[in-house]
C-alpha cells in the first residue's frame, strides 16, 4: 500500500531494500526521504511507516507521523513498546545506528529505494 501510494503521488517506482548498510550509505550521501516499514510496537503484527530523513554522526533521523501532536522537550528519550529513540520536535525522532540496524533483524524492517541504473 505504501509503495502504491508513493508511486501514485510521485510517479517514482521504489523497490524494497533489506540491507541497513545500503540504506545508511544512501542517507549519508544526502539521499533522504526514504520510506521504511517495520513492526513498530512489540508483539504486534501491524507494520508502521516512517520516512528516514538523514544521518547525523551515529544517528538516523526520521519522520514519525504518530508523534505529530507530542510536546516533549527536545532530547527526551522515549521508551515504550516502540523502539527506544530520541525526540527532537513533533514528528522528528532519531535512533542510534545500532538500533536502526537491529530493526532489520528484530522488526522486519524494509526500506524502499529507487531501482539502480
């Protein structure tokens, strides 16, 4: 559903990518706005969609659409049934590279990138 919506809006085709290193390198090279799906809440089978924005040192920043109304202090560490992460602003959160990479083995994460070539 995410891919169909993206293609309908942008006209761009995306392909799933399961290697976190490939996605990290794209983000580090300045290729942001990468859609990603994962099992967000522990013990639930529903997928959640995020948009990876950029890397900053050893952290990846992402847009989390379910946190748009929150008003935490920037830098607040969030710990709930979702992955541990840092709140920066409404919808702007980040995780360490180690946490990001664990999403692909522990939460069945997939990033979506344009095809090569």
